[in-house]
């Protein structure tokens, strides 16, 4: 409609339309002016194109018949002369004009002449064209991202699949969360040839970065992480609506697999597994915030060669089964324990969560010991600290019986260095033998 740099036609404006003197100067000077188009190309300055653009502007507002009237032609000629004169006054000795500067002068001329409707149409058209150009440029310059699968084959990034997953993670959280914001941020971190597992990680990190702006993204991030965990454990991406069925199918296989890997107590196989599997409530996975679920994944879920084999509700059921091993009606008590834990109404201590249902079901959190006042007693206490810490127990040592600094040592007739040197050994032992290999040792 109104691109003064790209249209060409028979000129409707000549220097004679301005004044005889101006026309003479213009004929001699037009070849001194060049126009820089938006793509960087430099073309000859042609005032006729300004007339064409103005005529199209009047046609857009008044229609073809109205724009063809003598009055409109006269206005177009006057406006063209005014625009050309203004441009030449700015650079009287010739030079380069940018297309945007020319269009700005056209817009200004329309406003000053009182043609407000035409000016408004012209402004809106420029804005629409600018938006269209930006969108087209974005589509042309958008990098093509390929994803490298586990088989080493590169495939185009499935944007529809990503959008579906993020929208599912945002479902039910209201209008305060926006799937597009997560996707845009994630795409900035991706590159051509990105491994498949990194794609989901980019989405998780992008959603996590938005938590400080909107707390609801905490649950979006947790749900994206949950999808990642399900894919790792089950070997494929599962829709949230299918998880109840998949939980029931996977749970008996988990028990058998854990026993075969010597991770779980063999007595768990004697439970009524189908009955317990039917109680698993997949909807409770959505209660997790990001930090809670990430902590479970990092420290609590059982794994084989660093690959997790537990899902959140399977984890809670395994803990409940371990707690009910010695109950008379084991399945009923297990179900009660499971619902208590999975609803977050009650939560067990860390050693219980680590070890319940495993081959070494150490459930206690803390152990208190008294250290004897001789080398055998001191180093026996340090040994006990190491063994207790191995299975996730916190430690408290009573050193009151150990003699103080400067006290006499009967066997050597020397003086004691007090408890501080021994406490250094105790501290180093707690560092060396951490709690179950999952968190730092604790001793006081």
C-alpha cells in the first residue's frame, strides 16, 4: 500500500509541480540523492514513488473514485512537493535518505495538511507492515534445532510435543503461569544436535528460573521434573492421565526387580502386591513442589547403577511396607501407612525413608553413646560411630568420662591432651563415613 521505496510506476510528479525555479534545481539535483532500503540496498531517489504511496493512502480511505478526483490529485502533488522540499532542505548538497525518514515526512505532511483520516490509515499500515516484516524475519532466521536421540540419530525438535508437555504441566494453575514463557526461555538454551535428555532439562531449568517471579511456577517445574523421572523409570514419556494405570502395572515389577538387585527385603514379595498397587494414587504426585521432588530424586529414590527405579508413590508404598513387615494384617496396615505418608499428613525421618523395606531396615534417626576413658573405649566408640553412620544414623557422644587436658596418664606417667584431638578424629570419621552415602554425617 504505502512503501515509497519499493513501488514503481509512471511518475505523477515532476519538478514543474513545485515551482519553475525549484523544478530546475530538482532536475539537476535528484541524481545527487540515494535512498537506503530496509534490506540495505541503495537505489535512486524517485519522487514519483512518494506520489504513488500518497495516492494509495487516499484510495484506502476514500476508495478508487474519490482518490481519482482533481482535488485529491492536487493534494497529492502539493504533499509530494512538500515532502521533497523538506528532504532536500535537510541535505541541500545531496546525500543518502533512509526509507523510514521519507515515510516520516509523508506522515508529517498528511497531519499538517489536515488529512487526519488518511494519516491515521498511513500510520496503521506502517505499523502492520513493520510487524509483518519482523515476523517474517524471525521465521527466516529461527535456527533449526535437531535433537540427538539415544541411538545417535538426529531428528527435528518436536515443538508440538514440547508444547503439549508444558501445557499439561501448567494445567489447573490459573492464568498466572504461561506455557509460552517457559518454552521461549528453554529454546534459548538449546542448540542444534542437543541430546534428548537435555531438552527436558532445559525446560525444567527455564521453569525454575520463573519461580522468583511467580511462585506457581514451583509446581510447573515439579511437574516437568516428574515427567522426566517417569521417563527414566518407565523408559518412555507417559501422559498424566495414564499414570494411575502405569503405577498399578509397574509396582509388582519394581518389587521383583528390587529384590533381584538385592536392594529390597525378600519378604516384600509375600505381600498382596495387586491389592497394594490398586491403592497407589497418582494424583498425589501433583502435591510436590520442585525442591521436595528434586530432593527425593537426588537422595531417597532407590537406583541401580545411578538409574532410578522408584516413582514417588512407589517410594511411599515401599516405606509403608517396611513399616508393616511385623504387623498381623500387613496389607491393611501398609495401606494405612501409605495414605498417611503420601497425603503429607505425616512424614517419617530420613533413615526410615532411606531404609524401610530394604535389606538393612535401619529406621532410627539418632544414637547416643558414652565414651570410656581409655584408648580401647575411645576407638571402639569411633568404630561404632562409623558403623552407625553407614546406615544413616545421627550420632551423639558423651565424652564426660574422658579425662581433661593435663590429667595424669598412669600407664605412661604422662599428661593427657584432653578430648579435642579425639574430637578431630571423630569429625573426620563422620566426613569419611557419611550417612548411607547420601548425606553428610552428623555427630555431636
